[in-house]
């Protein structure tokens, strides 16, 4: 079972589960209000989070969504507090509301290319044969940025976009030097070939570099990253994007120059990152 993990008296997270695509869920506890980060991928996921928070005496007051994908929003119905999203996230969730999540309809959307096979399989595993999925809309909507004061803590929510999902938002807690990145640094998984684009990658990196954070939560990483690891990830993405642009998508040329610059053979993550950028060129 996932166990609530304490970063500080004011910051907790529930780790992710890869098999059923459960993302990290966060709790930011101010003197006056507590805000949750993402709603979970199911009622079970959301209730597990709420129960473990209750055990340490924490009751949520608000919830913020990082983006619209199912694994971040299907638990929303179980969390009876005002929920916050950007305008684009609200629209995407509204588009999901009429959809059926039974096998027949999921499989058809996979065949059509509008659903990802991994996501369809994860939904089947998470929910089993009981698919009482009711997609709930957020209650508070913003355009670009929103600040929430929690009492001694500030929660800054900003729409940053990116290839993974154009509505992606990050959530910064300056007093804790913590940044919830959501999925914004992951590739576009809805394309025929998973990909990054050079333009969106470089723009996103520029936006993320401005945050003075020490701990970084990526939704599907098993644990938060420290500053060195996070900026190493940004540097890999930046270098791969710039080389993709320089060599006009020539994968072999990109690999050769990056290996020469690093003075070693490229690892699996570096090769995959280059491949995703070449796919999006």
C-alpha cells in the first residue's frame, strides 16, 4: 500500500504506483487552509489519500489540478472541497464527461488513436469490472496564474503548457521551496510516435528555470528530485532540443555530438530523450 510521506510539517505526498498509473498526490498544510495537489485516478486512490491525511489530523480545504488527464482527475468526486484548474483543463474535463469507460468503448478509442493503450489497460486494472466513473468538473477556474494564501504559506499556480498536455500547470510553494511539476516534462503520449517538440521544450524549460525551488515533484517519479537532479533533467532536455534543431532531426548526428560533449557513451534516458525530440521534428 502507498504510504503518506512527510517532507516537513507543512508538506506531505503519497507516492505513485506505476502499474495502475497512480500519480503523486500532494498536501500543503498552511496555518489556515490545506490544499491538495491532484485528485487521484479513482475513488479508491482519492479515499486512500484522504484516510491517511485524516490519520495525521489533516482535513483538506481546497484542491488544485495540474492537468486534465484521467489519472489526475477521476478521484475528484470523492474530495468535497472547492477545486481549482486553469480554463483549458476545465474544458478538457468537460469533454470527457460524456465518455463511457467500459472495455468496449475504451478499446474502440484505442483503435481510433484517441486513447493510449497503456492508459486503457491501467483503467481496467484500477477499476476492475466496476466502472462507476463520474467525471466531475473543477469549481474555480483561472486563466494564466492564481495565488492561494493558506496561512503562512503561499500556493502559486501557473499554466505552463508543454508537449505532454497543453493545459499543464505547476504549483509552487515558495516558503517550502517546493515545486509540483505534474506531468509537464513528459513527452506527448497521444501522438502516433511519442514526442517532444523543440519549441515547446525550450519554452517550458525557460519557464521552469525561474522557480527558486529545492525539491521537485514529478507526478510519476517514485520520489521527489533535489535541485541538482532536476536541473540535470532540464539540461538534458535543453541540450537534446538544441542539438535536434542544429542537426535538423538527424538522430545519428545528435547522438554523436552529445556523446562527444559528454565524453562517454549515451545512457538509455539520453537516447530516449533524443528519440522523442527526433519524433517531434
